[in-house]
């Protein structure tokens, strides 16, 4: 009886031990199956290589030179001229408003609809400052017009300065700058797949501010030395909008 009882206890312990090991093995196999399924799902997602730092492409692709944008002075010919010019006998305010329209076109660097208005006229006195507003495609840029300190009353020659108080962002011009700096003709090694966020046709910003918009180019050596997109922020500097690498 003693031998039979001992045998039964030992047999029962062996069964319990086998059951526990089987349960652990099933649990491990289940975890391994889930992990393998996750990897397969990632691999079949269709994402471009590489996926780790590729990021998302911005919606406005820049695939070639942007038409009717003149980044270099002298290339525009008559494209950035306002016509007709005022007659020599026209009032000073009319001549100033004409000059502001042409000045803003030169800053836009692309043709567009312009207006200018000096609501209180132009004060024709030495050192006098008048305030005007010029627009490009609806974007308003305030100007200060200052008559020369050396002006003599009654003089036929009137010198003045025109100073914009805000900078002008033009979407087409930013896209042209992106292609010029990072496109295939730029000589910039490894850059490609150029794109920008959607931007207004034109908008005025305070100088030395971030517009909040970005562009990008694909590089084989982006963040961490791996292929991916490099982001460029569109910033208004002391004169106009430019592209700066986000660091």
C-alpha cells in the first residue's frame, strides 16, 4: 500500500509539472505570433523606403522652375513695370503712389495687381512724413514717405524716400526660391522632392518674424544622417521672405 501511494503522488506531480510547462510554452508562442504579425503588417504598409524618418510630404509639390518669377534684378524686363506712368505735370501724390506700386512689384518679384493710396496726400515740406498703403494681390503693405530735409519750398525737384513698414510674402516667389536653392539645377548635392505648405497668394508680415509656413526638400542625409525630408521655415527677414533650415 505504501509503494502504491507513493507512486500515485509522484505521478500526479509529474502531470501537474507537465501541464504548467505546456501553459508557459503556449503563452510564449502566442506572444511570438502577435509580434510576427505586427512586423508583417508594417512591412506591407506600402510606405516608401526609408520609413523611420521619411515624414509626410507637404501638399504643394514644386516640380520645376516657377513661371513669371524673377529672382534676379534685370531679368524681368518690363514685366514688373506699372503702366501707364503719370505725366510729368501730375500732382506729387500721384507720382508717389505710382512709385509705391512699382516698388512693391519689385519686392513681389512676379507680376500681379497693385494699388497705392496716400489717404491724406503727401505733405510737400522739408522732412515731412506721409503715410501711404500699397497693395499686391490684396496684401496691404504700409509705407512711410519722407520728403528730403534739404527740400526748398517751390523747388521743381522733390526728393523723397519710401520705406515699407512690413514685408511681403508671395507664395509663387517662395516656391521659386525653393527650386532655385534646392532643385536639380542648383548644384545642391542630394536634394530633391521639393514641396511647400499651402500659402496665401500674398500676405504682409512684420519684419523679422516667422510666418508659420514651411517648405521641404528630400535629402539622402537628413536628420541623423539618414534619408528623409529637411524642413525649411519661411521667415520674413529685414527685407523680404526667405527660407531657413529648421535646426
